[in-house]
């Protein structure tokens, strides 16, 4: 009887060992599945978060400017901007099934009274809506269903004393869906602002930007991160505009920024200047650091015309090295 119990215990231990091995294998796979996407002058590319396994997803594109990911539906959206040729596209994350969901040229051909000129894009997955900022009239923010139908103009009236009166220029839109707020770079009025989803209650965060900047939100800790191109810095502040910190300085034209809150990392676009045969050559690169600005690392270098980045970190499993504890985010790990 005792031998039978011991044998059963051994079987259980073997089963647990196999199960643990399976979990560890799943852990590695989950880490490898996280991706960074970016736009270059004529293509969209992606790689692992450490910069390995670079892939061209789409090539021969027409000036892709901004990119956003709908991870729930496994879609990517991007904006191409070239004055009258502004378009919004979407496709699967592997680049298949490309659709044009907004076309400014078609609006012109149809003699639409209000023409739109998308320059940046954000996605409200819960409501199946896309938002974009317009470079020229109508100024401000527009939205539509995620297939491009039912376009609405969101009327935004800045606070009294704004530089350009009633006009608002919305770039780098970021959404706080839970609170019903849109954050955006209002370069016409020289600040980072937020409004309700219906355009009401324009608030300045007290952040003077001087130049177009990148913008990212830490919704968990209620922080705004932005790149300050004129000062060559990355900074952050609380949602009420207090406690502003300079995280990095002496950069070289830092631009678009994205946060990986699960791994406590930030990624941004940076200019890389080199001297070749007596000539100054500017290329782009993507860098990464901890959210407090420590441990700056080059992830991708020698990029051409890189302007926008987006992260896919769904289903990623992390091992916290300083505590040697296994922490997981129980999302579905899906094959890319």
C-alpha cells in the first residue's frame, strides 16, 4: 500500500515538472511575441522589442506618417500625408488585407464642402472609433467608425487668450477612454491640451512646447510623457500638470514616443548624426529606457525617415529579475 502511495506521488511530481516546463516554454514564447512597429519614408516595419528579427511588413508606401494598433481586432491603421493626398489605411498586423478607409482625393472629387486632412490617428477600440487630427481645414479633431464611415467633426474651442483664437491644431492624439478624455499636442496654441470626447472643456496642462512633440500616456499612474524637440529632452508630468520631471536631456531631436507599462519601458524616435567622408549624415534610430530615464539603449539604428512607433505587448509574460519572481499578464498569447 505504501509503495502504491509513493508511486502515485512520483507520478504527480512528474506531472507537475512537465507542467512547469510547459509554462516556461510558454513564457519564452510570450516574451518573443511582443513587437514594435514603425513607419519609415516608404514602408512599415516591425521587430522584437529588443530590435531583433526586423521585418518589412509593407513597402512602396506613400509617405506613411503616423501608425496606431488595434490589438483587440489585430489591425494596424496608418496615415499618409501629402497635402491633397491624405489617406487613412488599415490592414492586418502582418500587412495583409489592406483597405483605404479615408481618401481626401475622393472628398475633393465629390466636391465635399468640408475637406479633411488627417495627420495623426488614435483608436478607441471599445467604441470601434478612430480619431484623427487635421493639418488644414477643418482644424481640430475628427472621428469616424473604424471602417471610415460616419465622419464627424469635433468642435474644440480653446480657452480665452489662445494664440490662434478658435483654431486648434491636434497632433499626436492620445485617448483616456475610461475618463472620456483626449490629450493632444496643440502646436498652434503652443501647449499640450485635453478635451472631452465631444470637444468640450478645453484644458491646457501648462506645458509650453514651442515645437511639435511626441506624446504618450501612462493611464495607470496618471502621467503624461512628451518629447521636447526644441530642448532635446524627454519629460513627464502628472495629469494635473504638477510635478514635472526632466527624464532625459542632451538628446538629438527626440520625436514620437510610446510606453510599455508592463515592462516599465519607454521607446522613442531619435536622430542619429554621423560623419561619412567629410559629410554630415542624418539617419533615424529608436531608443529605449526605463520609465525614469535610466538605462538608455539603442534598439534600432540606420533607419530612413522614421516618424512614428507603436507597441504590441499583448500576451507578454515577464520575469522580474531583481526579485526572481514570476509575474504574468494573463492575456492570450497569439502567433504573429
